[in-house]
């Protein structure tokens, strides 16, 4: 690992604390799957819903039941949950995180809504705030007609680790 790789990750939880946020244990899966799987130097994190304290932050389609701004906040919560799942796979140590490789954002969308990328920015901007350049990633933002538990947004991740 290069000297600069991983150095930013030691400060993830400090940065979250500065932002008034914290990582919690990843929410339990809502189906028959693992929250995250490590394969070599990649960790694939299953789709995360915007759960906090056992409650969804945003439900229903965007924009009729959830505003774009609410969906962006929900996408940011999905990032926190995804990092919680990553932390669990890394046995509590995020210092081996090198970068975010890919993010997939699914937005429960009303017919005719086409600003999924704007919603996805809630997740992308959170990752970049926390990780700087290592938070920049490839991304897909997809509109769907339904998500588990009627969530407004769901986000999946691929991380590179040492």
C-alpha cells in the first residue's frame, strides 16, 4: 500500500464526529443474503436502505411522497449504513479502506421523474466529504417502481481495501 493510500481512512470516524454523525452496526439484512462480502481486495456491500434507529428516513416514490432533498438525505444515510457493513467485514478497522470503486443508487420514482442522478448525489457527496478523492467513484443512478419496505432509495457499494 502506498503511503498516501489508507491514510485518509483513519480519520473517517473523526470526520463523521465533526459532522455530528456516527457509524452504527449495519442494519440486519431484510432477506436471505449477506450485508457485505469480501473477495480479494474488494468488498461488495449489498443494497442499504436509509434505516436509522430501525426506521426508514424516507418512504414512497420521489417526488410525490418524498422530496428530492429528503431522498438525498436518505441516500447519505445509506452511505453510513454501507460503511457500517464495510466496518463489520473489516472486523471494526476501516484503516484498510483505499477507495470507493462503484456506487449503485436505486430511487423509487414517480412516472416521468428523471432526476435520479440528483438524488444519487446525496450518497456521492457524502462519500467525497468523508474520503476526499478516494470517495470519488463510478456510479449508476436508476429509477425503479418499488423498493423493499417501500424505501425511497437504496444504495449498494464496491470498496477497494488493502
